[in-house]
């Protein structure tokens, strides 16, 4: 006893009735008034949808397009080897193409919108992937005719998807005098037509339409369609490769631009990025365009721009032309932000003034002001000065106290002093030796003596060396006039007899809290 297979495939495709199929195609593939009206209305709706960048409107225009019938008649004519069917279908098809192109051209000319949007450009840059869509549409269209389980309306939509939009885009391209758009979409249209005819012939032959009035015509017709399809595939393969590179270039350019600009400032943003591969130059060049939003207090200089270009060239392995459209952004500040900025600027100015009064040889590398806990503020500064400069805790506390008085709140001061090392002239060497001698002199008297200031200057006109000393001396230590005279004599013997010494003492107080 034979057990029936649980899975049974019904060979329904081979049950096509040739006479019924030919009659249906002849009835629909004719230049009747209904056919022309549907074609014009479809072209108008589809063109308007493309101009308005509206996908739903484009789909609505495709649904009513009758372009499937002359194309299917060409496929059936080649399969059956009927020269008359082929010639009649080609005439109807060319007339349909002319009507569609003229309709879309006139609509685009009358439309006030004269721009190429995403819906239009998508059909003007075809790739070999579009052939896959057309081949799939051809399969559905052929099945819709040979198998009644598949709606012929569904088949018509599948065909119109591949044909009506690119044909309407070609009319728009001619109207807007964009040859690249017009010829690119026409190439896509021709490739799609050949793909649909080719796959339809194979489906019809597989369905049982094997008998031909002229077998030679059928064979030559299939070879011609296949050859033309192969020829049109080459530029589409080139466009696919170019599109793939452009897509990768866009991703790499976006990553490099965003990361490089974020290194300059976290508040920089990139918008409207686009990449284009230029092949009409001596070397293939990638053009990168972008809008860059930069805060008013941030500057993007040529060195930074060149560094970004270098990164792009290393990644893309192409010459790069970078066009950045710089736009300054304005931050809307709250009253709290304004008050914070005011105190920040005030503390920076006050700190700079305090450092200059203490020792003008000190330079400020960096000052950062930030709110602390409660109403307090914190000032972090990096100073650069002479290696022999002594900056005691007393001076730091004094500056901290003065800053607190300026803003009326507690200020915490953190200082980092970096020694400035430089090649010194003979005069600077002399001043350094003098400072070392003064420091050693006070060290011998008491290690608790701190120098607040030690300044040396040359009075060229009077050939006089002037030395100014300010020292913090504990209350239990007394500096006598004889010690001052001894220091002056020591300096005169070592450096110059014409030496003027200005010596100021400040009583040093230390407080210890329990």
C-alpha cells in the first residue's frame, strides 16, 4: 500500500490555457481611450508624488498604471515566435513611454517646485540591485497571467513599481534640465523593461507556452533580450560599486568629523553631511560637505581643518576636498548662568591681579573657576615661575582671603607651580646668584624666615643694582640694622658697589587650632 506524501506540490503553473492568455493580453494591450486615460492619470499622480517627495502618492499613481500589458505582450510574442504580436506590442509600448514622458515633463514644467528631492534622486542613481527588483516584478507579472490565483491587479502594481517612477523621473529631469537625473532614470527604466521581458519569457516557457510559430524568432528574441540585459548590467554594476563606496565614505566621514570636532569642543555638532565621489579630476576625489555648528567662543583654525582632512584621506584612501559651512550657535543663558559667568570672570581677573602684585615674573598657564559646596567657589590655577621662587602657604592663604573678599563668599584656592627653565643671559645668571645668596643668608639666621618677595633690577642710567626684599619674620626673631648692613655689604662685594637695598619685614603669625 502506497502512503501518500504529506507534502504535495501541485504543478498549477503548467495548466495555462494559451488561447485565454492571448485573448486577455490583446484586450488590455491596445491604445484604447481607457488605456490612455489611465496612463495619463497615473503619470500625473506619480509625477506629483515625486515632486512632493511623497511615497504614498507615488504608490497611488503606480496602482492604476496599465504599462504591464504591452510589456507582457512582447514577452508572449517572443515566446510564441509571433512577429506581429511583437511589433504591435512595441508600438503600443513606445507610444505609452512617449505619453508618460510628455505628461511628466509638462507637470514638472508647470509645478512651482523646481528641486530634486530624495524620491527623485533615488531613481536617478540606479544599481544592479534594481535589476533584482525588476526580475522579481517580472515573475509576479507573468504568474499573474498564467495562474489566476495571483491577481492581475497585483501583477500590474509589481510592474508599475519598476517602470512608472523612473519614467516619470526622466520627464522631471528633462524639464529641470538635469541630464544626469534624466539619463540615469532612463537607464534604470530600460534595464527594468529588459529584466521583466526576460524573466517573463522564461516563466511563459515553463508554464507550457513552448510551441512557436517561428522558433528561430523566439530563440533570437531571447538571445537579444539577454544580451541587452547584460550590456545594461555593466554600468549598473559600476554604479553599485560607486554607491557602496559612497555609503562607506559617508559613514567614515561622519565618524571622523564628529570625533575630531568633539576633541576641540563637546559643544560642536555636525549636520547635513554629504559625500560625493568626483571622477572627472586627475585623481578620484571624495568631496565632503557638512554644516558645523560651533559656539561663539570656539574657533576652528586651518591647522585643525588640515588634520581632519589628513585623517579622512588616510581612511578613505582618496584625495579629500572638505567643505565646512561654519555656523555660530548662541546659547540662551538663564539668570543663574549669567551670575555664575559673572563671578567666574571676576575671580579670574582678581586672581591675575593678585599674582602680578606678588611677583610679575610669574605667568599663569591656566585658571579654572567652578562652584563649590553651598555658596563657596573653587579656583584651580597652574603657574609657571623661576625655580628659586618661594611661594609659601601664607601667601596662598592671603590670596585666598582676598579672593573671598572680592566675591563675598568662601573661595578655595589650589595652586600648582611649574618651574620655568630657560637659557639665561649673563644678567639673569647674576640675578639668580644674588637670589641664592640672599636665601642662604636668611637660612643661616633662621629657617623660619619666609621671603615674600625678592626682586632684582638694573638701573642702566645710574649703573645701579637695585634689590627689593620683603620677608615674613616670626615675632621671636629680631632683625637688627647691623644684619641688614652685613647683607648689603655681602651683596656689594659679590656683585656691585653701587647697590641699593630695600628691605621690608612683616611679622609672621602662626595660629594652631585645637
